[in-house]
């Protein structure tokens, strides 16, 4: 006959450094804060950011030629886009590119850290997946040009 060893209950020690949750207490934070839509005072720049974002998604998807972005990107960004497009063409036959699921730009947000620079955050949906693209554009010779482009 085997006997099971009896263990004394060990009390749970409070976790140090954690914030205790209180679901019963009242809060001063409203459930729906009074949010307001902020409109931009630069509609031309907003329109450029939206068009540029859509063009980048089309280039990466193979629907638009990368050369169409040459005027709006620095050499470094253009070369990176070219490499990405070349990789797409090498790995995906053209027949499959025509019948594939296309990515769609869901939202474009613009921030201005400097009067001659702006940062664009792009939310892209590709089927059930969401992706992020970040771009930095700078005013170079009186024209907005993308100086950095990151894909997430």
C-alpha cells in the first residue's frame, strides 16, 4: 500500500513590483473619452502621403513599376525598392502575380517632427494579415522625397 505524502499548503507570496488589479473600484477615467478628430492644416501634404503610400504598396505587390517612384525617393530608397521588386519577380511567376491576393492600404497617418520633414505610418491589409510600413519624407529641392522606408 502506497501512501501519498502530505504537503503543507504554501501561501502565495505577493508579487513585488506589480500593480494590483481592482475590477470593483470606480475610476475617474471615462469608458469613452471625449476624443476629437484632428484635421490637418496641410491637405496637399496629406494627399501626397496617401498617394505615395498607395504607390509603394502597388510597387511592392508588383502592380506598378518601381521606376514610377524614382522622382519621389532618394537613391538609397529607390535601390532598396528595386531589390525587393527583383526578388518578387525571381520568386513569383508572372501568372501567379496576376491572380494573387492584393494588399490594400487601410490607413495613412502623418506626423511632422520638423517643418521640412514628415513621417508616414501606413497600415496595410493583405488578406487576414496586417502589415506596417513607415516612411520618412523630407523636403529636398522644394519637393517631398522619401529618405527612409521600413517594412514591418
